[in-house]
C-alpha cells in the first residue's frame, strides 16, 4: 500500500483520531482543523524552546492570521521527562484559561497534553508532531511517571494529528533513530502478544493486529534511507508509528505496541538513569529492551517444549503468597517498592491454570514455534538494523552494563500484569536457562 492508503486504513481502525494530515507545508491546515473540531473555543500552543522554534511559532502565526485568539506556553525546563509535576503545571494552565491545547512537540509534550486535556472534563486536543520519534502521538493512553512509577493513564488520543514531513526530516537524527527503534519494538512485542493470546489472557484483536503487523516488515526495511534523512522514508516511519497508535486506540491498551521491550525503558526512567549526564530517549532505551527480547526469543525458539514435564512444573509452581513475598523482597529498594507486589497479585494464576497453559503450549508447540519464527527477528538481524539506522545496539551505548540488564530481567517479569515471555518461562521452569543462554558465555549479551 502507498502512504495515502496506509493513512486511510489507519483512520478506519482509529476510534478517537478523526484526522491525520501528513505532507509538506501542512501546518497551514491547523487553524481550519481547530475550527472544525473545536468551534468557538480558544487555543493555546504547548511547546518547549526547541519545538517552538521548529514548528510552534509557525503554527502560532497561522492561528493569528486566521483571526483566532491564540496563546502560547513554553515548558520552562530544557530537559524533562513525562513526570507528574508537568501534568500539574499544564492542568492548572488549562483550567485557569479554559483553552484547548495544541501540542507542538514529540512524545513527552504530546503525552502531557493528552492527559491534561482529558482532565478538563474529557476534553480533546490537537497534536502537531515535530519528530518521528515515538508511537505515542496517536495512542490511547499517556505514559507518565507518578509516585516514582511509570504508569499508563487511560485518556483518548488527539482528535487530529498534523505532521509536516520537512520538519520531521530535519529533526535530530538521534530522534528519528529512536522512532525507528520504537517501531521495531513491535516485532518482539507482537511475539509476546501471540503468547498472551495462546494463554488466553489477552486475545489478539484482529483490526489492531493487522493494521500495523501486516506492513511492519515493509516499514522497517529501509534503515539506510531513514539514516540519511530521506523525507519519503521518514514519512513511512511516521506512518508506521501512527498506525501503532491507531492499533492501541482500537485495542484501548498498549498491548499491540509494547511488552517487555518497553519495561526495560520504564525501569531506566523510574531509576532516573542518565548517561554522560543526560537522560536517554525513550526510543534508545527501548532499542536495548527490544534487542534483549530478540535474544531471549532466539534461545526460546531453540527449545523443544513438546518434552516439557508439566507435572514437575506445576509441582514447582509457587503460591501467590510466595510470589508476593518475592516481589516485596526484589523491589524493596526500588523507587516504587510496592509495584511488583501489586502487579504480580493481578496476574498470578493458580496451579491448575498454569497446568492448562503449559499443556496448551506443549500440544501446539511445533506449529506455534513456526508462527513465532515468522514474527520475531533474530538478535543479529535487529542489531544490524539498529546499527544501520543509528540506534544503540549495545547497552553500553546508553550507559547500561550487561550485568545490570540481566539483574533487571526479574523486575521486567514482575512489574506489569501483562503476560509476557518471561512469565511463560517461569511457568515452564526454563527462565534461568534463558537468562544463562543470553547473558552467559557465548550469549548475545555475554557478561
């Protein structure tokens, strides 16, 4: 499908976004879109110093030229994540002014506007993208750090999304590479959704699956062009990221777009990880999580689960109280010490349910393994894609030691109720084997 067809198919799946405008010189369409979706309302542009310069001021001038009473607000900090203090800041601004937000920026600003707009009696907002850096522009929900825990808050996507291809192409290459990595994360995330579907915990929603997964390989196939800043390739990348958001709208969750790959990023955010004094982008953190899960899948797909001793696994399965205690002990010094306890309590299954899950995997393993092989990229393939596009392909490139990454696998397995590959490995008593294969001698992340 060409870009127009992809956009059309995406909007058919989207449940909240009514307009997606991508092209050159499209900022001039913002006033008309605002009048269409917010008749009689007054806009306020939310940006930061950089996004104001590259797009915000132009949109602002178009709004004034259209005769609209437009204001602006620039987030005062030069470096920031999606943290609750900014939610409070913008909440107060929107409540005081009664204005409708026009988000001008990338993932963080968009998420801040998404949730704060929702806080104003479920008000909507309009998003102007400045970089092909994340899939959160069009997603249902906003990922915000609240009480030291990275949490996804339910809130609707923008009613309209506008992206000028020239602005996207001129964004820093690191941001575009981060966006590519965020899109590539849908490869192992898709594999983990297939596992959750087989387990019966989160069935695959066809429209949310097909809108992106059917074209994902094609959209990831040209990392060289993305790295060169080719506008057409970056437009394809942005469409892929937007389709991911539309899939999340259709599913009303982030299941179509993320699993363990993103949990490693959440851990780094929650522990305020910096490298050379700088916060690392969401996409760069996700790149390492994605590679980690590709390596885990490589080892997982070597196994013969038709030989799984289900009785022995069920006998070894811990009680809920034992799992809760494990979570309490593990997260004791974590910024959110109750997180593991809360999430494992939600997703714990009793021994008989675990038996049924393992029997299901064992019975269909040869066929299911082939399906997973068709979905998941090998560690070496994904590593080469990231090296080509300019994303990190070794944890040291974002200041993370491999030993630390191994240590955090236990946290990733416990920190969200969503069923993942590591959960299956725990049930099948091969969790330790997988980690040794990945982080041990000769492994992809050999320590």
